[in-house]
C-alpha cells in the first residue's frame, strides 16, 4: 500500500484516487451499455408508445445522431472549462434524460429525451479517459487505460443480454432506469472528490464544427435508415449521402487552411492516425460481431435471450482476462508484438466462426467467443496508449475525442455493411439453393416433401422457409470470413509501431 501511495499524484490520497476511478468507470459503463441495451427492447416500446415499425427506429437513430454531432466539441469544452464541471453535467444530464426516457408515454417525447441522452453521452467517454490519465501517474497509465477499456469493450457485449433480461422480467422501461442505481452513486462521489483541471482560453472552430456535425449527422442517418429505405433506391439516402460527402470535403479543406482548426494540427501525427486506423479494425470486428451474433444465435440456433447471454459470456471473460494482464504484457513485450498477436488471435476466431454449421454445439460457440475475447482484450489498451503517449497532456481530451469519433463511425459503418451484405447474400444463396432442388429430391423424401411436386402450399412454404434459413446462415458465414480477411490484413500495420512507447 505504501508503494502504491508513492505512485499517486501529489495531493490525491489513495482512497480518493480509487473512489474517483471507480466512479468514472461506472459512468463510462452506463454510457457504453446504452449503445446497445435499448436495441432488444424496441419491439416492446413500439406497442407501448403507439409507434409504427418505420417510426420506432428513431428511438435508436436520435441517440446515435445526437452523440455523433456532440462529441467533436468535447475537446474545446474541456480546454475551456476543465474536466470537472463538464463531466458532472454530462453524467447528471445522462441520468436525468435516462429517467425521462423510462417514463416517456409517446414517440415524440421518447425521441426528444433520447436526443438529450445522446448529447450527454457524447462527453462521458472522452472526458473519462482524460480524467483517468490526469489523476494517474505516467508509470501507471497502462493500468488506467486497461480499467477504462474493460468497461468500453464489455458494455456493448453485455448490453443486449442485460436489456433482454430486464425487458422480459421487468419492463422495457428498466433498460433506462438501470442507469440510476449505477449513475447516482457515481455522481455523488465525483461531486465530492473529483479534482478539477486548469482551463485555458481556446477558440472554437465554429465553421469546422458545423461542417463536421452536419457530415456526421447525414452519415449516421444514411447508415441507420438505409436498410428501411432500401439504401440507394431511396431519394432520402442519396440526399444524405451527398450532404455527408460535401460536408466532409468542406471540413477537410477548411481544417487544412484554418489557423485554429477543430482538431489541432499537432494532434494529427502519425502515431495518432495509426492508432485511429487500428481502432477502426477493432471496432469493425467488435461492434460488428456484437450486432450480428445475438441475431444469429436466436434465428439460426433457436436460443432465447438469456441463452444468448450465456453463450456470449465467455467472450467477455476472455476480454477481461487479457485486459487484466495487459499492463504486465506492455512492460515486458514490444507493443507491435502485442497488437499483432491480438489481431492474429481475433482473426483465428473469426476464421473458426466462418466454418460453423447449424448443428454447432454450444461449447464450440462459447469457446470460439472466448478465444475472440482474448484477442480483442489485447488491442484496446495498446491502441489507446500509442495515441496518448504521442500527445501532450493538454491534448488528451482532443485525442480521446478523435479516437472515439473514428471508432464509433467505424462501428456504425461495419454494422450497416454487415447487415446489407447478409441481406444481399441471403437472396443470392436462396436462389442458388432453390435452383439445386429437383422433383427427384422431393420424391425420395418424406410425404410432405413429395407434396411439393403436387403444388401443396403448406409443403412449399415449409421448403421455402428452410431454404431461406440455410441461405441466411451461409450469408452469416461469408460475412464472418470477410471480417477474418479484414482483421488479418491489419496485422502488417502493427509492425509500423516502432520503438518503445513511453507514457507522457
């Protein structure tokens, strides 16, 4: 304990340090949970809020867009007001808006409260990382990033399972109410113990922020509403795509020539950009798989929501194990070796998933998830460490904002692309499988199959349903193989991390 006390910042006793750390992690946990916890409750919300199948999606879209639009301003706010007041306001606003979501009686009020919740959520992750790094000595930064990373990676994994359990056993409103018993104690601890950082005058690049916010909002709308709008067969999708492209172009040109860009020029150096690129692949695999696996396990294997949580639990355990030991690994092994190993293990698990069958046993699915968790757990901390070790303390929030923004966008793109691929591949495989059927196959089968030859509607419907199920399963396997190739192709990028990464 004495040795531990010596490593803590001057003036911040061990009890205060750990109280603040646990409270910050708790705040991060509920924010990351809300990225996915509400998804499974949507069908229940639809009936309760008297919403149609087309409009209920705004419950998710409003939160995502509000978060994307708000997050780029976090760096300026932290520089202008310090980290204490913005973090307390963000956490308090998140808790209050969560409670309002839980008592919403119609779709309009729910969307409004979700917008408020998304705005508050945008500031929690980048400010949490900054706070943990500020209160932790440089020698212990890997430990701080490891603790935060556990919540960042486990939150989206646990979210759907917890949401399903609360919805089935209590009510869909508890997917929002659950934030109170976790968030309120954290808020009280932080109100009393969270130290403040010094603030400094800094101009906000209003034009750059407006251009980026417009681009992010348009892109998120395109990705979230694309499936319902049949993608680019819809005029809305074309409008959103053109706006996003033009706004991103304007933002890029403006940032290149502006004297005070939204993201300071000294932030966008090679190591930060490399970390962002590696983070994209991690988010692509992690969030993409988190979105696909529950649907696959329920539709193809017939698992209940509770069983899905049990089968996916080993993935979280694997993440926890390697993230617990990652500070030790980083003290003894080159960072590029850890990163390469993490991506290689993750790729191996994805390759294994691409070979699943519809009769795959539960132990195999759980073991594959555990191996995947081991690989993913090796990635988050080194990726963040590469970036944060390359910037000065005053740019930590900007760095956290940039990394979170890039990862969130990569995750959104991954989920939309995977869903689109599964839909298209299912149609292609359905056609291929149906064309291979023949009257001979049916005549040699059970009576109900022979009825297909005679045009029996129930028999034809049964066969069509099974062909569709098999086609969808093959589509999932193809997407897993694609994710394997993308992850495998990332390994050479890890070798670009040269030398030893130092804390700063």
